[in-house]
């Protein structure tokens, strides 16, 4: 079976994007999920059809991928379809290399059906841990900046999914504000 046949007949959406985030190749399922034709998607960048609340998190993960900090990543990511509908997907990305140099990225998406649970329970436990143990984070050398950056990204991605945790998030944001004042 050829790579082209696997690409086209895959049961999940697959896209190849260049280093500027522009679509180079998309399969039929990718087009069907996003309601665009192949020709339309090849004129777009991935960020043009990404929900605005997910762009920064995706860029941060892509940066870590491009610098070799991570070898791939996955996230729950929202896209805006051609008809303007917001859809939720499981989004997986890995780099394409030639001679050890990153030349682009391969992206896989799978539509999350309405009945699936899109909240990620371990993240709730992480919030509880940070809120309950924030002083421990402050005592560790060099961790303060990492925690602030990590938590900022984390809150940006998950805040909308964790409505029952808003009180704890608000408390943690106040702690971060106090840290930024110092």
C-alpha cells in the first residue's frame, strides 16, 4: 500500500502544512470535517480556520515542536468550518524532516462527537494542586516564571471547559497578579 493511498483513505483527517502554517496537502476526511474543498484549504493557513481561543496554545506547542523540546503534541482544538460552525477535534501534530531539518508538519484531526466528554479531568486535579500548594512553587528556584507561563497557557486553553472550577481559577489568577506586582 502506498503512502498516497494511506493518506487519502485514512479514516481521520490528515493535512501537511509548511513552516508558515499554510496547507500543502489535505485528505478527503480533513476537507469533509472542515466543510472546505481541497482547493479552498490549500489557499489557507491553519490559523485562519482555528478558533481564536486556541491559536496561542497551538503556536506555543508548535514552537516547542520546532525547537526540539517535544517530538509531537496533541490537544483538543476547535476549528471554524466553512459554514461558520465551531467544531471540536482531537488534534495531533508531528514534524516532517529532511536531513534533520524540519520542513513542515503533519496534522491529524478527529472530530469529537457531541456525546464525547471534552473536559480533561487531570487538568482539574492540577488546578487543585497548584491552588493548594502555590507556596511550594514559589520556593523552588527558577520555577516561578515557568509556572506563570505554564499556568497562563493552561488557563487560556481550559478556562472555558472548567466552569465548576472558576472560584479556584480566580484565586490562582489573583496569586499570579500578586507575583507579577513583585
